[in-house]
C-alpha cells in the first residue's frame, strides 16, 4: 500500500498530494482484488445494462474500500463510483472511480483488469491512476506534470502512419450496437497494422499513453472508464477527442497522435 499523503498537502489544488491519495486508493483496492482473483471462484452477482454487463462481489468490495479511504482522506469531496453511484458532499473535488475495470476478464480468470481512480475539479482532471495489480504496474499522471509507470516517465509510440498503427478498441454490451461496431471494425482492419480488443478501457488508455498501442477508440464508455486514462494520455501529449453519437452508435472517445487523429476519425466516426 502506498504511503498516505501528509495532511498539510491536502489543499484542493495540490495535484501531487491528490495523486498520492489516488495511488493509495488504487493500491488498496488492487491488493484486495488480487487476493480474490488468485483464490478463484468469483461469480457474477448481478447485471446492469444487459445480461452480459455483469457485476461481482469483488467490484462492490473494491469500491467500498476506495470509498472508505477517500472519506477518511478527503471527507469534503464527492465520489462517483461505477457500482455505488454518486455521493455529493460539500463543494470539494469529485473523485471518479472504476473499482474493477475488466470484470468479465476477472470472472473468467483472464489476467487483464485494473483499478482506475481519478480526481477532477471544474477545469477537468487533476490527477489519475490506473493500477494493474497482477503486473504491479501503476500508471499515474497529474495536471502540469508527466505521466509515469512505476515512477518512470511514459511516452507514446510516436507512430504517424495509420497503416502502421496498432489500434485498441472495445465493444458495447448491446448486441445491435455491436453489429454496427463490427461494420466499423471491418472498415478499419485493412487500413491499419492490426486491431486489439483487450476488454478493459482504462488499461487500453494507459497502454496507449505508454506506447503499447498507437491509438484507441471506443463507443459507449462511461466517465469512470476513461477519467484516469484520458488524463494520462493528455499528460504525454496525445490528442483526446470525443467520438460523437451516430445513429445506433453511442458517443465515445478517440485517442492517438495529432498526425493520426484525423484519418482515424474518418474511419470510425
């Protein structure tokens, strides 16, 4: 578990102190999730937007651990969590939490999932952390500072040719939306190096910031999926654009270099 931020660093605009709190929260939840994942036997306990959009006891327990820590460290702030909704308290900052991004992977025993914790003010992201507990990889960023992986600076791939780009994406839970998304992917595949669908938006964004992907786009993502990862991408100089809704397709996000964002948008929008 990361060290607690000193009490005298807890002003609302102190991005470094807030990043330390986000790190502590993500590691606390990540340690809990890692133990449950390695023990096995985790089952879905319900569903949300569709029967395939599942939630587990691990999701709920991880979010509760984060909420308890944030309530102790930042009692005046609001918390928006994927599982517990929004707790509006005072006029402080807003914490945006995905306690387990990649729940289906987690339940299937696939070692690709993470914890995402971000904090926002009226001007946008202040600090954000994406933590991969199984690899012990902590991606962290803050406003005005670099993004890091376990304290080492992150850098994007630098790819500037769409035909050479490795593109990450994801698909909606709704079958009709997925059918339309398949048409978009069919249009994209011949124009890029290849496409990856890993099953975790927050890690997709963190890996794009780290240069493991050249670009990422996805529709139907929620703010808790992207709050921390999009901040990481902005910290390393990548373009982060909204993908407008189109017909059956919900809105989404596109992230890549300035050189690729126009050509990619033409294909996926």
